[in-house]
């Protein structure tokens, strides 16, 4: 249930996908009372069907083809079983809305229990895949997730209980990485700043705004596009703070950002 600490309360009918973890439905329904929850599972047992009925979740047997369907996807085991991690994470990214995020977890290869087993000649990687945090970050970066957060899946082992050899071997316990067996992960499709920008106006308005700013940035009919930019802002109610944040996210060159801000000030 600790993974649900990543989920902020929301009273809107957002769409949520849960992969296999039917035991999370009760807690999820408390946090998201109006959510439209879909549960995808390989074994729809009577118990799972009962949980779905009780907590108003729909059983599905395949993922939708349409993009940007779900605000939240919970797939706890996506990094622990199987082999096509990248393609699966990329598919989930395709299914997430611009402000959506994925929740998952992984077993930490740097956990002292794993290291101690290695020292004794045993490597327990048959039942589930083990990962280092840096490798998970790279995998999620490659699958185009823009913001990644971690949380221990359980209380870390007290540092004082680490076996003495590991203190002398030079293993760094940064962010409790050496003492955490399971890491929980929140991977967002966009950064918080970009997600906030995308929630305010329609994709069509944002596309027009982006196109005009890029034309101005590269001095393509700058005066005419400044005029069109101001017309767009007036017509759609694009306010100054939003426009300033959008410029920061879209315009690449610092000198161009200053130039656009100055010119906009002259038009207002």
C-alpha cells in the first residue's frame, strides 16, 4: 500500500489502469473516489472479480490502442518479471496523458542482503530481476519519462545493522540505497512544469503558440508573427504568467527568450 503514497487525492473521474495488483483497489478508491479504474489481470479469480465489484473497477484483458488514455498506471511488477522492459515502459508512456504518471517498483541489487549473498557465492536473480537505481533511471529516460521519483518500499534497514565488512569495503549508502530492499518509483510523462502548462489550454492552442514562438525565435517574419501571437493571446485568454512559462519551456536560446520578452512587453 505504500506505493499509493505517490497518488494525490483527486475527485475527478480520471482514468486509471492497474496491472494485476487487485489488492490496491480499496486504497486507490479512497484516494480517487470518482476514478474510472480498469484492472488488467492474467487470472481473474473469483476473489479478484469480487474486489472489482466492491470497488467499482472494470476487468479488461487487453490494453487500448488509443494514446493518452490514463492519468495513472500502476504496474508494480513491470521491472521484476519478463524481458521486454523498454518496449513495455514505452507502451505505458504512450497510454499516459500529458500529466499522467506510472507507478512501479524494483528489487535493489545494491541491497546489503543481495551483496552478502554474492559474497557467499549466491546470486538470487531467478525469480525476479534485480536493478541498480541508476539503471532504472536510464531505462525510464530511454522510454521518454521526464521526471522520476523514488521512495523506499519498506523502512530501510538501520545503518547500524549493516555487517561490518560492508562498512570497510567502501560501499556508499547514499539515499539509503544500501539499506533499501525495494524501491518504489513514480515516473511522470512530463515534468511538473510542462504538465501544468498542458492542462490549461487545448493541444491546438498550444501548438499554435509553440509554432509562433519558434518562428519568432528563428526570425521568420518576426513582426507579423508577433502580431499573430498577440492576437492568439487575446483571443484565447492566454495570460502573462502562462506565456512567460511557455516561453521558458519552448524557446531554446537564452538570447531569443530575452528578445521575445522585450518585444512582447512593447506590444502589451
